[in-house]
C-alpha cells in the first residue's frame, strides 16, 4: 500500500504557476470592492454518482463587476493580504449561510462546501469567525463542509493537536480539496481526519487525450480513499463519458460542467438535472466502457490462481463487450482484440500472453477515444456509422496518445 501511494503521489505531483503581478490601482480597486461587500457567491452542484441526488453545492466567491460580469479569484486574490483573506472568508461564509436559509424556505434544503485556506490552521481568527457566524444562523453545522485548500504546507501534527479538534467541535465536516495538486498528500488526508476528498480536476480533464492516465487516477485515488473510510468526489466532469466513467470506477460524488456550471442561489432553486441512468453492464460511452475494463481487469487480478473465482467473473456480462456490440464495433480490430483478451483470460489469466493482450486492447481503446475527440461520446447512442466502424481497422499497434499533464493554474482561496 505504501508503495502504491508513493507512486501515485510522485505521478500526480506538479508545480504551481507564479502569482500574478497587479498594478497598485487594480489592487486598491479589488480591496475596496471587498470592503464594500461587493461579493457574490455562486454555487456549483455536487451530485451522488449512484443516485443522481444533489448532495451539496460548492460555494464559489466572485467580486461583482456591476456591469453584468463577475471578477474571478484568479484575478482578485493576488491583491489580497491576510486581512483581506480573513474578510473574504467571513463574508463568503455569511453569504452562503444566508443563501442556504433562503433556499430552504423555497423548498430546497441542501449542504454547502466552502474553501478554507491552509493558514486557518495557524490563525485562530478563522476559527473564531466560523464559530460566531454559525451561531447566528439556524442551520445545522453538519450541512457545512470546509474544504482545505492545497496552497501551502500544513504542520499536520500541530493541526491535529491544537486547532483540528476545535474545528471538529463546531460540528462541521472537513474535506481535502484538489487531491493531486500542490502539496497534496494521501498521508495528510488521513492525518487530518477529513470526511471527504476531492480529486483534482487537472487529473481528469485530459481524459479525451490520455484516458488511461485519467481513469486510472480516478480508480486508484478513489479506492485508496475508501480504504481509510473517506468518500471521494471527482472534479472536472466535463462530459457525459467522464460522469459515467467516474461512477463505474466507484467515486461517490461528481462535480463539473457536464453536471452544472456555477449559478446563483436563485438559479439553483430552479435547477433540475436529467437522471444519469448509468448501468455498468451497458456503458453508453467509450470512457464508460474503458472504466468497465479497468474494473473487470482488477477482478481478474484478484482471482489469481483460483479458477472457480475467475470463471464466475468471466461469466458476468461484459460492459466493454456491450459497448462494442451497441456501437457496431465487434468485427473491427478493436472488437477482435477484446475477443482475444477474453480468450486469454479464460486460458491463461495473469500470464505474459494475457498481459500483452490487455496492453493491445487498452492501446486500441485509447486510440478509439482520442479519435473521437472531446465530448464526442455524448453522441454514442446507437450503432456507429460506416466511417466509425472502419476507423479502428486503420490503427497500428504502436499508436500512442500522450499529452503532457497541464500545470496548476493560479492560487485559490475561495475560487
């Protein structure tokens, strides 16, 4: 387990970009806007990937431009010092509690997640702000989740011994935001005793170009979180394929543009989403099919030398096979590679022949996904066109889909 964690942390580590330099007039304007209370909270829904229910919203701070536009944290945060960051936290929490109260009155009772900067574990003022503000509203503290941002290092021993028990005493929940960025650490996730963890969107959004990386990150990080009793939320779900894949791979919750964009509290009260209707045995998208392959391969690996267990696994309906049949791809090179893998699994699972067959199938499936392009999986509802059926036959075994991992963009405190 330790080796797996170390490998994952090494793979997902990436540097943050330099901070922006703002002119004096711009810095002053942003600080004055905050001082006037020109803060708007937008809310992005987070859904349960099994039931499609709204479980909470993430509160996102914006400065009001008073011209129909909002100023994002990437623009205004570089203008803020410690005083303004505390002021932003206090005003953002108050606005969020007010909106939750209004939403409940309108018939929508939900929870909210609010970003908490790492300096909150070294600054008692944040705790005092949270305690006093929560006392002012008739809202159960457990409906509030404070998401710990990955913008700096935390002395976890000091946090656990001093401030962490005081935050827990408030009755709120804690989550680690953006696992996989900055100073993120799977060990710290356990040490801080968080209730939830969010898998960083930067690990997910390249799925159309590098699906093997994105989906394996989701699978491994989700299961590591579950091993220590922590729920996993996947950020950056920007296509129906990613939503389907994250659900199949076992993630608890999902958030992203394919679910909903950030919206005002008024719009949230009217928001409704079409049910997901995800069936792992019958994935509708190529990413979903790839996810079923990952899950099935994991079970085959667990079967080991036990033929009776392997026989039971292989007798179950195959999600990838269902996808290939629905899309009319059974008689292509991709379909042939899938049939060959099934034959190898029945006769020699775990052998070099099986591993080579799996690598070939994964390579072809990655090519299939990258040829479709971003978002194209949303159109996969029936048999493929003639062109779509022919495409996999032109692939070479050496084809690769490799793109550099994008860097972290900007520093956030309430994004």
